């Protein structure tokens, strides 16, 4: 691969992470599940991609996200948030807040609207990003950080591109049945190699969730999402406990790239959706420079919605990012800058175009809203596609 050469310090850190992962593989008789490899590559203390010092987000990082593209994304979410917290409690909890930009934009817009947020709680696995969030959000005293999901919570929960950053399991269909793809040590290459094993009970149960798995072709490689499903169960438990304790409803909004199960597990998608991002180059090689690149997979929104339902929540809405942002009023927000002021208007219009164009993020990104005792605004419901899940 022709990718930009990392700094020698970054290469040294990656080599330490490689040794740490290799030691864990050796301890486990030469094989770890891919989900564990991904967890270590992204979140191992000090050297994992999200734990270490890489810039990660934005133009100088490896990938960009909607809040980094334009403040109008957060402003549009703030409009929806204002309606939702009026029905629950004046509290917002954000998972995986990245640079803190989304929190900044939501709180700024809500402040301008005169909507009071008592507490804005951030949970992020990355201590390095938390330091950046603390700096950016230093003028918002209502922002607090927590290490773990509380037992009970009522209010609004949000997460942008968090579910895709949770470790996935790889499974592959062979002539003798489904196998779980794990990681071993490639002795000759001083790197890692793929090793497939028959699925254990847990992987078999995950494969059973794939629609029409029996009809998929031999050689079909795909992901299943136990960590994200587990996260959705825990979220449901937390919001249910909040309801029991405070008698208040809640809503949770997750925005990410992905599909309903029927589109995720298409016959033609024979190599899954696993993708790595290094300095704005996307490639499918997760063993490349561990700790220096992001590793992600698309989200199975059917599995996410089902986990929330199993946990007792309701499915409130599911839309494309374009449908959601248009319903949230991003067009009006853009027009706060006059089109006559071309110098200011055009960059903002381009950014909004990126978020809503079907050729860019508008259709690939989806918005899932779950919760209980909440009425979504009619405009949001007009673009609802829950029936596709
Ligand atoms: C792709 S980044 C997205 C950052 C930000 N939301 C944005 O849109 O720019 C993924 C973020 O999710 C965080 N993350 C992953 N799993 C998490 C979990 N289980 N709980 C909290 N944060 C998590 C990572 O540390 C990282 O900050």
C-alpha cells in the first residue's frame, strides 16, 4: 500500500502495541477473536489508536465526521434535542464525544435558543480525547465526564459515529459451516495472520441473527456486532432504571453509517464492511500499523433496534441522515447566513451538501432513535423508515 510514512515515534509506538497484541495471542495458545484484536488496536492503554496521541479527527487526522465538517450539524441536533428534553429531563449524555465539537455546537445552539441544560455528561473510552474535550468545553460548566454508564438515567442520549467504533466479530461461511475468523501470529512476517475456527456457541448465536444465512455463498465474510448489541442492552437497562426511579421517559439518538440487516447481509457484499482509515486513505487491512489507524465496520441497525426493543425501549424513528437533518431544519439554519454573503455562505452550503447529498453522507448515514414515553415531532416522522429495519 502507498500510504504516507508515519513519524518514527509513531512507528515505535505501533511496534510496542504489536508486541503487546502478540503477547496476548501467545498467552491464548496462538489465537484471539478478531473483536479482541480490534479492541486492543483501538483502545489498549497508551498505545491503542483512541488511547494514544494521534490527531485522529479532522483535516490533519485520519478521517472526518459530521461535527468536524460544520457546526450546523450540531445546531440541527440541538433543535431536536430541545423538543426531546422538554419531554424528559434537561440532561444530555453523549457517548464518544471525539474532539468535543458536537457538544460545543449543541450547547451553543441551545444556549442561543434559551434552552437550559442542567447537565451534559460525556462518556468516552479515550482519555486522550477527553483532554481535548475538557479544553474545548472549558466555558460550559454543565459538562461533566463519567467513566461508566450510570445505573439509571433520564434525558437525551446521543452518539455520533460511536457504534461503528465498537469491536466486531468476523465470521466466514465455509463448505462445512460458519467459522469465526480470529488473529494469530505470522512468524515469518513478524505480523499477524488470519486463522479461522469453527464457531463456538456465542458466534453461532450471532450468525443465527443473519437473515437467510443459509442462502449466502461459500466464502462469504462478514461482521456481527456483539459489543454494539451489548452496548444497546446496557443503554436500555439504564434508561429503564431511570424511568423506574424518576418516572421520566428518555430518548437516544445514534447516527452512523450502516444498513438494516436485510441490506447489510446482501449476497453481493461478500467481504463485509470492515474498513481502516489512515490520513484520509481508506483501506481494508486491519493489521497495518496497529494503533496508528482507525478500524471500523458499518452498523447493523436492525440488530441495534432489536437490542433496544429487547431491553424494553420503543423504536421511535429511523431515517437517513439527509431526511433527519432536513426535518430538523438544517436548511433554515443554513439560511441564517445570507446567500448574498458568498464568502461565508458558500463554504457552509458545501458542508451541508456533504451531509445531505445521497452521493456523500446523506444516504449511507442513518439516524436511529429509541426511547420511551416520547412523541417525535411530526416533521421527523414524515421521513421515517422504521419499516425497513
Ligand atoms: C469515530 S469517533 C467519533 C467521535 C465523535 N462522536 C465525532 O463524531 O466526531 C468514535 C468515538 O467513540 C468512542 N467510543 C467507542 N466506544 C465507546 C464506548 N463504548 N463508550 C464511549 N465511547 C466510546 C471513541 O473513544 C471515540 O471518541
